[in-house]
C-alpha cells in the first residue's frame, strides 16, 4: 500500500506546501522561553496570519471581555499552545481550500475538528501528557483524504457514490479502488511536511492502531475519537463505521492498559460517557470552524 501511495505522490508536481512562516512560528512557540515580542513580530510579518489571530481571539470561542486588537495581547490572552493550534489548523484549511473535492469539504473539516476535540477530551480523561498534541493530530488524521479527493477527483467521486448507503467504509473502498488508502497517502504528506514521528504514526495507523509504535496511546486516542465521530456524529457520505473493528478493539485495550486515570470498564460505556460531553464539543467546533473559515 505504501509503494502505491509513493507512486501516486511522485506523479504530482503541485503538492500543497506549508508556508515557511508556519514552521517558524511553530518552532518558536514550542520554545517556552521564547520572548512574546519575538513571536508577535514573527506573526506580524505575515498580515494574513496576524489578522486571523486577532479575529479568532475576538470570536465567541474565546469570549474575551474586551476587544483585543494587538497580536501581543492576543498571544498573552490565548497562550502559546492555543496560538500554535490555531495557526496550524487555519493553514491546513487554507492550504486545501482552493482544491476541488468530490465531497463536501465543510463536512470533512467538521469531522476533523470533531475528532480533534474528542481526542482532546479522551486525552484528558486518560491523563495523556500532551492534550494539545492529541487535538492537533486529531484534526489532521484524515489529511490523506483531501489529497486523494483532489488529485484523483473523478475516481474518488465514483468510489464514494459506489459505497453510498452500503456498509463499506471509505478505507476499504480506497484500498479496492486505489490499492492504497488515505492513511498511507497521508503519511507521505506528513513526511513531506517533516511532521514529528508520533504525528506520522497516528496518520498512518489510525485505522490499524495495532501497528502503532511511536506513541501507541496517542494513536489509540485518535482511533477511538474517529470511531466515535463516525458512528455517533458525522456518519454520512464520507465514511461509515458502527461496529468496532480490530483497530478499535486494540485501541480500547491500549487505552485501558496505559490510562493514568480510572476509566469506564467497557468500550460501549466509555463511548456513551463521551456522548454526554458531545454537545459542548459540537458547540466548540462550530465556533472555531466559523471563526476560521469565514
Ligand atoms: Fe481515516
Ligand atoms: Fe476520520
């Protein structure tokens, strides 16, 4: 499957890129001793990014009591990690916005944001040390679908139409149609963008969590968040999943083994507990989505 994915990749000359400013801002934000002035200057050097930071900090999502009009104040108010999240997610959306898709891109991003938000929730429940990371990688776990949808548009559209109202998942159908799936294609993209190894692992194995080696707990978190969102929330034209498969069963085992806090005894009760918090998550996703997309 990986060979097929690489072959697909090789044939494409206009691969999406991440602007250099984004990599710079992210590495600066990772350094906790970094001076907020340096980071503000860096953000200000990209007007689109600066405007976006101001817009998001003033959106209902962050409920600031008074209007925040400077990048430096926005950074202090939101905190480094939230700004890192925001920059990454908005550039992903931006980078793929112009690319025509055979599916509804809004549904795709709503699924991605939901998986990010649920991953963060699960990460908190199990005491995973970096909940922001769980959120970020949750958002980008399906990035390979955007690639396949754009660069193999007609075929991907035919494939989706063919599995509509069937029990086939997009993962299974992709394998039959393309001999590879969004997981391998997503991995090629993540490697091209020099993502950290744990991100690559989640993108590559969120449908085969038993294969994860870098950070099995992180992959398990995203795998279950994805399953939850597909089966309870955004099931529809993009993918279907209702019965836990081997990947989810394994993810659940890993979660139980590695959780630092007590969790529900069975997967079903765990997922139904998640459902209770879904309304909050869904409100949060709506707000973030609207403040980034408009
Ligand atoms: Fe997926
Ligand atoms: Fe997904």
